[in-house]
């Protein structure tokens, strides 16, 4: 599994995940994921469009990082989950805790509006 | 008389085996002509069910065998997981995330809930010292 980060605007980073977020995939990225979200004064948009598999271990990783960001008073949202991943997020009820956007402009606009 | 088409795989009680099963589920699902979204659900349920067996079914450090079978009879799909671990009841649980705020959300406990919500039916049998978990779905139902 792969993870990359890109600053979209000061204070907002897009994290892109790609691959299977299963046991192996989660182990591959979780340390780097935690390191990225440790950045202070920053909100995060997590792009899930290239995630091909998500089960409870992956959800656990998303939750841990979302909580860490929320504790600092910043936002952690998800972007464009593929159909199967979206089904899992809804079945687990994650979408009620971590906002899901289908459009990055909308996600960014909401984040900047909240920050203002 | 209709006869189900069935494929099986055997694995050890080792988390490292899960990736191999995931590949097998996807390949076998295609061979059975299943829609992509149903294959995905079966992939997730197999992963969750096997993780439970591997993590909780055994109190020893011995190597055990777990059998997974995927079969199709018409529109009905069965995913079976059979192990020789201690008796386990995969009860249907609501999501532990229902009605909680992010800061109070528990980490973990989602596996059984996902299995029950993704499959049409979940049955368990204990026979000859083995647990048999049977998860069923219909191809038509996979469009939901």
C-alpha cells in the first residue's frame, strides 16, 4: 500500500492512500500516516479513491488518525471512496463520524469556511 | 438436479495467510461469475471471519488448518469458514460507532457487525469439534 501527502493550501494537506487497506497494507502505512497527521495546525483530506479494499483494520487506522487530529481542534475528512469502500464506511457508520466528500473543492471550501 | 459449483482453500491459523485468501476470493468470485460488488463484500467478510478465528479460536501455539469454501447454486452464494478452534458464536452486533461522537468512538469491535451487515444470512454450526460459519448472499441482493 502507498501513502503520499500534498499541501493544498497552508493549513490543509491532502493524504492519498492507494492499494488494499488490509492487514499488510495497514501495517505498511500506519507509521507514516500517524507521522503526517502529527503536523500541527493542519487539517487533512484523505483521498480514498485509489483504495481497493477496506475492512475493520483499515477503519481502525482511519479512526485513530481522525481522533488524533480532532483532539488538536482540526479537521479530518474523507474524499471519493470507491463504491465498495463507501459501502463499508456506511455499514460501519464511519461516515457519521468522519465527513465524506465526493468533490475536493467542496471539501476544501468547507474546511476553509470552518477555519474562518 | 442443480449441483453447486464450489471451490475451497486451506490455510494455517496465521495472519500472513490472509493476503493469499484475499487473492483467492477475488479470483474464485470471477470464476463463479459474481458481480464485483458482491466479490468485494465476500472479500471483506472472509477477512473479518478469518481474523476472528486466527486471533481468538486457539489457546495454543500450534499450527491449525482452516478451510474456506466459496460456492454458487444459481443466485445463492455461500461462503463457509470451518475451523477446529474453541466454540465461538458470531453474534449479530450493532455497530459500536452508532450514536457516539468521534472522541468517544471505540477503536475495534467492528468485524462481526460488518459481516452481519454485508451478508444476507449468517449461520453457525458446531459439529465434530469444529466451528462452521456459513455466510450467504444472493446475486440479486448484491445490488443493494
